[in-house]
C-alpha cells in the first residue's frame, strides 16, 4: 500500500454499525492505492503498476491481498494522494448524478465542504443544471464554489436555506437532521 485515507465510510464499521456484514477480526479501510508486487498468471501485466485494491481485505495495512479482477489500474497522470480517494466519493457522486439528472433543474447540495459534494457539483455542471447552490458549515469553501460559479450559503443562514430550498427542483442531502428538515419543509418545486 502507498496511501490509505480515512473515509467516513471506514468509521461506520469501526463503531460496530455493520456487525451483520462484518466477520471479525477485520482490518479497516475501503480506499487506497497500492503497487502490485504479486499477481496470478492471468494478471501478470499488473505487477509494478499502481492500482486501487477494490474489495481487498482492508487498506489500513502495509500489504493487501485483493482479488486480481478488482485491481483497477491507475493512470500515471493521477497523483497517489488523489487516486487513494478515487473509489467511494467519486462513485457515489457519479451514481447520484446518473440516477437523478440535474439537467435543466435548480440543484441544492448539502455537506458542501465534503469531497463527495464537491465532486457531485462538478459532475452536475456537466449535466447543464439551471443553477447549483451548495450549503456548508464553513465559509472556507467559497473560493472553490466561486471558481465554478456555484452559489454557496452557510448552513446557519436559515433565511437563505429556506429561499433556495423553495427554488430547488433536486436536493442532494448528506446531512439530515435539522438542516434536512428545513430544506424539506420549504421545497415547492419537487414533483
């Protein structure tokens, strides 16, 4: 393994939330990038290559035994630290955009400080929405969203949240709780 980040999805099983799906002992970690040092004859071309060891036995270790058919080669132009996070958030964002097309819609995205929300917004731009509004706890993400002409509002600005929720055709929420209730209670464009 070269890099193995900590993703929120790694923390869920550590808390015991997935007891029905996990057999202990188990090593944590779903994401990461490694260099292949050994492979079956059918996958010898992977030796020495950087790969995402999908469905491996936990990426938070030095060596991961991953099924060869799930080792995804990483192109040279992608940095290790970026590639190490290329599985969960990008796939989640891509599936959400594929399932719920933002084309011609006003989009509202919560948890806008997260990598997943940023990827979601960037993918949504390509689908030609009418607008994208991103909600986050911190104003430290304004520069990122300004770069893509995405409206950014603070999670504690109730009036702005109510206004943009009332204009939204599609909401991607990853927060839940009071914020989600506020958004849900002010939606008017959803069919």
